[in-house]
């Protein structure tokens, strides 16, 4: 029973180590980090669009207030021109012109207020735009580093596999096998030579006669010596 629990503990321990190795895999961690940054970038882009949209609306609103102010001023001037042309009672024209100028002043104040809000909103948009650009640069940097990291990881993995194969190679066993094959080949060559020699033994009588006749005579050496002495001018016995 104790051995079973020990085995179960070993399995759990190995699984835990595998999980830790998986979590600490730099490539996977970098990939996850880039995915998180891209999610943040998408959220920042949405916020930037909203801030810019509000800034644009404020800018347009400030422009509308300025145009309204200019329009009320124009109307006040037209009222005064009618009085000058005798087309309108002076008191009524001045009353209406004064009201138009009041509206003009109110529109200008609204334009100033909205213009200030627009400037504040625009600064926020510019700041957020700068942060978005920084985030984009970070993502591009990490993506380039990830490409390099992947290449280095593949190279390291290949080198590790080659080194493992070289380290696990049975050099002594291979040498022993080659030596055994060498001895085997030598035995085969010696055996072939022996059979070749046996082929010359036990021929027919005709072969034996021809062989005896082709052998040099015993006197051939002495004759050669006498011939050499004669050639040299030496006396022969």
C-alpha cells in the first residue's frame, strides 16, 4: 500500500513540475503577454475614439455658439439700419437690438465655456493618443523579440537533441561490432584462399605430367652460371 502511495506522489509531483515548466515557458509567457497588450490596445483605441469624438462635438458646438453670436450682432445692426431708413420706430428697434446683443453676449460666453472644455478634452485625447502609440511600439518590439526567441528556441532544441543523441550513442558497442565484422571478413577471406589452394590438389594424371614437365630442370641453375662465366671471360671448371 505504501508503495502505491509513493507512486501516486511521484506522478503528482511530476505533473506539478510539468505545469510549472509550462507556466515558465518564456515563449508561451511572451505570447500571452502580447495577447494581453493587444487586448489593452483595443480597449485604449475605443477610449481614444470616444474622447476624440467628444472633443470634435465640443469644437463644433463652440463654433455654433460663435456663429449664433455673429448672427445676433448682424440682426441688431439690421434693426438699427431700419431706424436710420425710417422704416421702423426707433424705440422698438433699439429694444429688439438690445435683446439681440444680449443673446450675442450669451452665445459668446457659451462659445468661451465650450471652447475651454474642448481644449481640455483635446489635451486628454492627445495624451491618450501618445499612450496608444507607445503601446503599439511596445507590441511591435515584443513581437520582434518573440520572433528572435522562437528562432533561438528552435536552434537550442535542435542542438539539445543532437547532443542527447551523441551522448547516448554506444561508441564502445559500435567499435566492438566493427571489430567482429572485421574478423568475420578475414575468416571468410582465409577460407576462400584455402579452398583455392585445395583446388590445385588431386588433379588428373595428365595435369600431373604437364606440371612435372613445366618445372625447371635441376641443371638449369648450373648452366646459367656457366653461361655467365663464359660471358665474363672467366675459365669454367
